[in-house]
C-alpha cells in the first residue's frame, strides 16, 4: 500500500488534491481512498489530507502516520508542523517552493533521503500563471506524478478536468502538465548527476 500525506492550509485545495489523486489512481485500475483531517476548519489553518493507493481493496480508515510520500502545499508549515513524521528514508517529498532544501532549512532531510525523491516545484507561481489564482493543488499532483511514477500525467489531468469542467479544468490541467515537465526534468538531471 502506498500512502500519501498532503499538508497545507485551509483554502489551498489540499482535500481536493487528495480526492483527485485517488480518482486518478482509481482510473488507472488501482484501489484508492482519500480523506481529510481538520484541526480548525477555517481558511489559513493547517490541514492534512490523506490518500492510500493499493492493488487490492483498502480496509484501513485511520490517518497515515508512516507515509511513503509527503506533499507540502505551504512551506510555512515546514517548521510549524511535523510534516515529515513517519517518512521512511526511501520516501518522497515534494514542496511548493522555488527555494532549495538548504534555503528552506531542511539540509538534514536532504542528507537522509534519496536526492531524486526530494524536490521542490514553484507550484503557486505555476498556478498563478495558468489559473490566475494561487491554488497549488493541481500543480503539485502533476509534479508528484512525475516524481513518483505512481500515476500517469494523463490520469492526473483527466481527474482534474472531470472535477473542474470547462476552462478552469483545462487551465488546471495545463498547470499540472507544466509541473510534471518541470519535475521530470529535475529527476532526470539528478539521476545523471
């Protein structure tokens, strides 16, 4: 079973991201489950959402305390919340930022994890460019698909356009595609370094 924990703030689309991730996995023939965990239900408050993906039915219903992947939609949470709790050394980390891990104060984490599984993507910038609003959720899903290889870009963009019909869906799919290409380039460069 592959567990993904998504950290962000209320209003950033973290819950929707987990749902879209599960739909994309389901569309590719996997069993999937998504659910949120709220602290204070208000805009700007820390929010965590979870997604499980497996090739057999999923019966667990509790929060994911040992995720294979962590996606962080808001870098201000990096030193406020234990976003990396339970993450194994072979885990994946994707952070919405244009800064390096050293600049983010995460140099120790960079030493512990595999370098091609520890990436940043300027998701808010990409969202503003394509959607005109600072919602990093769809962008991060495109980046996660490229980094993990768990899902295809097509499955992610299909889930996005089904959830957001019309022009909004197309813009979010374009943002996810740009993030996919950005992260795929980063992974390729790191694997050749």
